């Protein structure tokens, strides 16, 4: 295993936590902009319809995936600029 890959592990963990916070905030804003309540439904929320719960889950999953990919890619690109080696 490359030393750069090992050294990148703590950076990757920090970026993962940061991307989770960013994605959570982006999802809340997107849910409000879609014209729904302030809080997205939980899967076990009895008062919400299947359609609303599945829509919220799909939107949340898409946002989390895009934000995670963008943050991971930016982190790897920055590491290459600083060290000259791709961390993955």
C-alpha cells in the first residue's frame, strides 16, 4: 500500500464528516424549496404517505452522493497538488 494512501486516510475521514454536514444542510434547503414541511419525513412517520417518504429518501440520497463525490474529488486533487501523488 502506498504511503500517500495511508497518509490520506485521516484527511479522507475529515472530508467525509464535512461532506455529511454540507449534504445535510443542502438537503434541508432542497426539501424546503420543493414546497414541503421544514422537516423531511422519517420512514416510520405514520402521518406521511409512501410517495412523500420515498421522494425524500431519493432526494436525500442523490444530494449526499453528489456532495460526497465532489468533496472526495476536491480533496484528492488538492493532495496531488500539494504532494505530486494521487492518494487513491
